[in-house]
C-alpha cells in the first residue's frame, strides 16, 4: 500500500503517508483532527471526532 501511494506522488509527509497506507491495508477508518493532508487520498475513509 505504501509503495502504491508513494508512486502516486501525493504531497504529504512520509509518516502521514505510512499512516494512510496502514489504514487502507486494514480497511479501517482513520480517526484524526488533521484532515488537511489525508483528504488528498480519495479512497481513505477519514473521520474527525472533534468536529461539531
């Protein structure tokens, strides 16, 4: 997963890319208040529990 995301030249940090890859590999939902970078990966389900 990581290599696939890396090959797409998504401009986010290495650690965020690894987190996204792990989340996708486990078919999980990423819970974060930092949606800024993760929204660049369309197939990544993201939830922000801090949002009103």
